[in-house]
């Protein structure tokens, strides 16, 4: 004979009490009755004991003190839970993976990793969270609320963590592999992925992987075209706040990076770092093949069999070979001009569009080509990477070195078409006979 199935879907147990008073007090949980009200903030409680403990928040009175660290608590349960930090006791174990926890609520949150449950929903953007406190913090991104204020500088934060250790400089979390120190545990956890190579976050559109969720979020703006950080001074907008902060200095003229040796100041840290090497002579980039050191990270070991030119990458050598073969596979659709490299075509297209995407962070000047931009930046950094092998003179542009070499070679490529006199520089010819057309020998 089959056993009859119960009509209810979830089992329940009857809670028993030894005293009628305890039963009455328990029933308030079901009725919602809260007769005990705090006179200071109006919060209500179903038990007088809970109100008494709550009053300690207003009075600052703490009843139970930890004998090991001196921290005080208003509830014995909180004190007992705190003591597990010192004893290392972990009473609650996950039935799926065996990981143990000191507090039951931590196990409850951990279980959502296995069940993939995200119980807390943001009704403004639809994002879901495993913990209520994470939803509470997230909501501040919509409201703009920053409830935690630093008493030293007045800066406000959305999280209490932002207040800690900024002024004290305390960094209690140390990386066991490189001994780098961090003020917050979450930063150490993210840093450890650099050593483990773990990339948890994958772009759904291109498959690129990242160790930190924040980096994936920034990367996604490449696909969406989102630029959430607009400049208040001009119409330009940026995908990252750091890029906006750098750009703002163009308008404000701020140059926070000052060279201690010559007093020259810079808007961008990378330009300042490059400039300092002109004083120190530092060459941080070492070639793994010949051990030669350089100020920039360039090495060349792939040789063209026709002209002897060397390259760092096989792809670059392949493109270079088109110089000898004359192959030009990339054609401009507007004027029909062809190019051996796709980046040359893209650079050429800016003649038609007028686009100048390379902006100098020091003076705000714009350039259509990266090479011109880099050449310009050396005016600010003072870097002179091109050295004459005969006299040791250094110059900031390759073209200037080529012109300088005429001092040693005696080459005079500019000829006057009226008298035949030759000059090493175009400017010299123009001064001698401005009306004459210039003819290269």
C-alpha cells in the first residue's frame, strides 16, 4: 500500500518552549508586533533585551570586552563570533567543496558560488548581487551618495574601506612572491593574479581575457563606443577617468612632474621619466641576444637578405620585403593611391578626413601621424636618441642627423640653376638665390 504524500511542498518543525512567556515573545516574530521603541531614533523591537542592546549604539556603552585585542561588543553573540578570529575556529563547512568558515553568514554567501544564486537585484540597471551589502554599496553609484567622510582631508567615499590607511600609509597585506604591499586585501587578491596568470574575466565579443573585472569593463567600451568621462572644457570624452585627468592638464596648464636636476616640468609622467634618462644615462631595456642596453625597448635580429636591414618581428620583415618587390596591396578608395602597409593607408586617409588623433599632452598640439607626434614630444622631453658616430653630437630627429652628416661628408645636394653653385642645405640655397628653383643633384 502506497504511503499518502503530504499536501505541503516544504517540511516544517514545531518549535517548543518551556515557558508561556517565551512562546508569547516568539509569536511576535509571526505577528510583526514590535512594542519596544527607541526614544532617540524611533526604531522598534519585539524584545526589550534587543532595545537595551540597541541603545548602546547611541550611548556608546559596550558591555563585553575581548581580552585579546580590547575590542568591545554590545552582544555576547557578536563577541563569541569575534573570538573565532583569534582562535581560528571555523564551525561552518561547505558540503560541496569542503571550505570552512568562521561565520554562518559567510557560508551562506559562499553557497551562492555553487548555486549561482544572485538574490539581490538593482531595479535601476538590472545588475544582481550575491550579498545585500554589495547591492547597498552599488546603489550609491546611482544616487551619488558618499556617506563616509575623512576627518583629516574632508574627502568623501562610497565605501568605508576608502577611509582606511590613506593618511597612515599602512599596508598590512603583503604579496608572498614579490613582497609588494597593499592597503586593502582586495588589491592583493587582484595583484596575485599577475603571478598565477589567472584571467577570470573574458570579453564576450573578442575573447580577450583579464585578471580584473574593472579592466574588462574598460575594455568593453572599445566595442560599445562608450566614453563616459567628458571634458568640461571641450567636447572630447574618454573611456577612462585617468585619460580625462591627463587631458584636463592641457586646459589647466598643470605640470606636476618636475625634474629635480634641471627644473623642467611635465604634464605626463611618462614624458618626465623619459626626460630623466637624459640626465642619468639609464638604459633599462636589455637585448636578450646581444645584451646591449638601450633607452627604448627596441631590438633587431631578423635580417633582410637583400639590403641587410634588421627587424624585431618577422611580420615587419615581411612588410619590408614589399620595398624590394614593389608590392602595394592597400589602395585608397578616394584617390587610388596604393601603399605597401595598411597603417600607411590609414595614415594617408587622414589627408582626406583632416583627422589629427595624436594630441600632445604638454601643449595640446595635434598631429595626423604618430611619427610626427613622437618627434614633436622630444621638444618637451629633451630626448636626443640620434647620435653622430663621427663627432658624438646628439639630435632629436633622424632627419636632422642626416643633414648634420653633410658637415663630415661634404655633400652638397642643392644646386643653383643659374650659376651651378652647390649648397649642403636648402635654406642656404634659398638665401643665396631666392628666385631660383631648387634642383636636387
